[in-house]
């Protein structure tokens, strides 16, 4: 019986927290300036692109270190990989 009461108390607290969060979100969106929307989406997309470009650069430098004669081909493939990773940032910002 006491487990049911504890579960009921937790459910009531969760409902109250969700209601407060919904109220605050509504206030924030009403006060937000026009034109600034999807900032979380854009931020995460740009973060993903930055991580992708970093990984491409790291692996490119590692590959040139292992085989310096192939640096020209590695540079071309690295630039293409970085461009594709940056495309993710543009998709997240503009779509």
C-alpha cells in the first residue's frame, strides 16, 4: 500500500514539473525575437559538423604521417570530406 502512495506522490510531482516547464516554454517562445528559431537544431548541427571536420583533419594528418607520398590524394579526399561535413551545418541552419 505504501508503494502505491509513493508512486502516486511521484506522479503528482512529475505532472507539476511538466506543467511548469510547459508554462515556461510558452513564455519563452512568446518573448523570443522573430527570426531566431530552431537554435537548438542549428547548434547541434554545427557541433556535429565541427566534430566531423575535426575527425577528418585528424585522420588526414595521420594518413599523411603514415604515407607522405600520398599527401596530394589524401588532401583532396580530406577537403571533400570536410565539405560534406560542413554541408550538415548548412542543412541544420537553413532547413
